[in-house]
């Protein structure tokens, strides 16, 4: 029998508003969103230390320029004061290898919300930001994103124990062949198959339906937030740079004044400093935008789990439907009555009833088929129940992580904006003092 919907439709968590005590964020881009919660992270320190541009021939023997990233791992042991840390083991990986790893994890662990990779090409950029995927600033942000991806996987209670992931960190040569030998590509569900299940499943789990709906809405909200932020960055850049005109005008004015000259010159210097500060401010702001983008891409990982559940539920319903059809056939054969029009029934009317021996043979075949069908339904039902159990455990873990990360990112962004406004007030306060001394 088909597993019934639990009925206890749980609400999907949204971004909380709990107050946190936060200090001023540093200008350096650092990973703070992953905690050492697994055995792997307690044993190893994992870093993506640097990026390097290379040129070589691709699979179709054409010259191409690409970026590789240096992964460093070292034992996570306490270094005595004055001691030297152990030299890290290092290897280089291309972005495409990170993609292969993630695809393998998606297929192998369909009940897990697999962490996303940073964007392949820049999205939601403001006009002064390069969209070139070889741009040094973009490559640096991607390096941070790839390190965050590895730390996310290494901190996951299930993914961190995967052998292929460990080989990704430790074996530079032959890793791709080992991944492909797992045959994971043969297990991947086709997009057409997933779409068919989505539209034909009759008894969807309300919790997964609600989660999918929430994921769609979160995707929309974060996309809108990133677009607004890009527009604000454009305007902010213009406002700050226009202050440079104050500096130029004050400097020119000071040249024709005697008593007021020094004050005007100093005020102009403060305006120039203010105008130049926007570049560092918006560079820091990109860090917060990348944190939002991570959860924009996470929404697709959530939908992937929901799609897999729909497919498993659909296969269960098809197996149950097939079993019911076979039981009906057995009943019709045993009683000699046909409830619905069928080719077999029409054939019997035209050419006469089958012999007792033929009927018994068909009954035996049907009974064997029914036993196999009951076993299939039992297996599919168990598979569906296990998927729901394991997936919902990971969903609860993800919801807690999401609330914490987004809350901290938004608070950090607000602190940065406050700091920026304070700098503006300080610049004009300094200019006022210059004017007072004239």
C-alpha cells in the first residue's frame, strides 16, 4: 500500500530576526560560515590557497586559457609556541573538476542538499564590475567560493565521509578516472523523467511541496535583493566619485585665496579621500553579495531533493497501480467476469472460452506476478520512507545553517553600511573644521 502523507505539514523556516552581538567586519575576505563539526575537519585543515591562469589545449585540440586553483591540506594539529606548522600537501584543480565532484555527490546522495559551487560567470554585477571570468577580482572571489564549497562538504555529516571527496583532496592524477569508474552517470535521472513524475504523481508529500514552494520564493527574493544591491552600488559609486569634483573645485579656489587658501586646500583633500574610498567599500560589499548568491544557488539544490522525492513517490504509485491491475486480472479470471472492456474479453466472446488447463496456467502466472509486484511495492515503499527520513534530517540541518548564515550576512552588511555612513560624516566634519579655521 502506498505510504500516506503524514499530514503533519511542517512550516519551512524563514530568515530569523534574532539579535546578535557583532563586531565590525574585517575588510579581508575570509571564510567564517563553516564550523568544525565533522571528524574530517577535526583532522584536516583545507584551503584553496591561490589561483593561477594557464594556457593549454582542450579536448578538441584547440588552445584555451583557463584558471586552476591550488588546494592545500594539512593535519589540524596544535602547533607549539614558536614551532613550525607542517608543510601542506598541495594539488591543482580546475573549476570543471569541482563541477564533476558536485555532480557525483548530487547523484550519489540524492537526499542531501549538496552545497553549491560559486558562479561560473559573474551575475547581478554593477556596471564597473567586470563580468569576465578571467578577471583577477572575479577569480579571487571564486577562489573564496570554492574554498567555502570544500569546507561545506567537509563539514557535512554524510558527504564528509565520502571516499571520492577525500581522493579529490589528496590525489591529483587519476581522480577523474576513479569517479567515472563508479558509474554514477548511469544512475542520474533524466530531466524528462523528473518532469513526468512532477506532473503525474497523485499523492505528493505536503512537506516537500511546501519546501519546493518556499525554495522558489526564496530564489525570487534573493534575486530581487541582488538586483537592488547592484543598482544601489551603481548610484553609490557615482555619488562618491562626484565628491572628487568638490576636491578639484576647492583646490582651484584655494589658488586664488590668501587667508582661505589653506582651509579650502585641506577640505579638498578630504573630499578626494572620500571619493577614492568607494572602491574598497564596494569590493567588501561583493563579499556579502557572494554570500547571498550562495543561498540563491542553494535553492536549486533544495529543489533537486524535492524532485527526487517526486520521482520515488511516482515509481511507488506506478508499482501499486500495476499490482492493483494484476489483482483485478486474477479476480476476473477466477470468476469469469470482465469489469471493463478489454481485448481479451472480446477475444473470448468471438472464439470461445479458454480451457481449464489454460486458465489454471494463466492463474499461476498471475499469482507469481502478483507476489513479485507485492515485493516491489514493499521495496518501493521502504525506499520512499527511508528517503523521507534521511532527506528531512538533512533539510532540518540545512534550515538551521541557512538561518544562521543569512542572519550573520545581513547583520554584517548593515554594519558595513553604518561604518560607511560614519566615514561620510567624519569627512564632512573634517571639512567643517577646515572651514572654521579659514
